[in-house]
C-alpha cells in the first residue's frame, strides 16, 4: 500500500550509439507542453512502458516486443506513437521495426522531477 | 518561449479555519494514483485552476466564481469535480456553493515535485 513517495529508483541513461536512423517526427524540447506530457502519462500501460525504459533498458532503444506486453500489436503501436507525439519518447525506424527510448534530458530540463515520479510509480496491486 | 524549467513560484498554503463543512467524497492520500492525478491535470483549464489556487489563493478555499473563467457553469462544475475525484483538490459545500483548495500536503507526500511543475506551467501564448 503506498503511503509516501519512496526514494525514486535510479534512471539508466545509456550512451547514444553512432549511426542511428533519424528520429521519427516529434516535438522539439521547447515545444513540449506539460498538459500533453501529463496526458500521455495518464495511463497505466504507458506508465509501464516509460518506467521499464527508465529502469530496465538493456540497449539504447527498444522495440515493442521487448516489453512483453500482452496487448494487440495495433494497440501497442498506438501507445508508442502517443508517447512519441507528446515528446515523452523518441522513436527510430530500424527496417520494419520501431524502437523507443525516453527523452530523459529534454524532460528533465523542462519538467524536473516528473520522471522520478514515473520511476517511483507501481501498477495497482 | 520556454527553454528550461524556471524556478517554480512559491506555493501558498493558508491555515485551515475551524468549523469547516465536511469535505465532499474524495480518495484518501493512500488511494491517490499517479495515472489518475496526471489525467486530471492533463488539461489547460484544470492546470489554470490548480495553478491559480496554488499561487493566488486569498482564502482557504474558493468557489468557481473566484477564478473568473469564461466557461458555462456546467462545464466548470464538471472540471472541479474531476479534480476532486482524482484527489487533486478538496471540495466543501457551503450552502449552495462549493469551494475548492489544493491538497498540497497529500500531493507533496505522494508525488513530490508535481505541484512545482503545475506552479511553473503557463498557458500557451
């Protein structure tokens, strides 16, 4: 049972490899809007995605299969796109596959403390 | 143009007067859910309401007329209720009128830093 904010787990930021594909369209750092970012995060599945990327990333970015989510592919595609369009994640196209990572630096600069809340979140028991 | 998070303005917390009406139904502190709170705040009008309460409160709580919002009463009633049901605000019934204030202590305990983001928010120019 949550009683107070636990110390936020450490967010992992892996170095950017060279030669990455171009990012898909996204808002610039200055275009990020708090209401839009909060809207994108106001969903347990999206919080699960962002939290897993923040805490458990094994590579620079991850395709939707990595998350092991039991949802239709079309639903996952929608959620990953919503996160990107809000500016929470950056997506790149690798052949047929899109991979995502969290825009930690941009979000920390514009909304300090927000990602710590996501990292400290846990799904409802 | 926003380039980085400005220092958050100071949040005003006025002392609770004695003899207040009972609060309307609301989630307890432990029942607050990040996804629900973020959903309630993912709207410019609601951010405007919460931010004004945080920064400009003149009394312990305020009726919707105080905000000077140019929206139909029924719409405002809906938004104030949504904020209360998410646990962002506490509402009390004074005769025919409901007044709200922000649950600063509860939100700071569960989601530290969140209200600073709301206080630093500004509507899109």
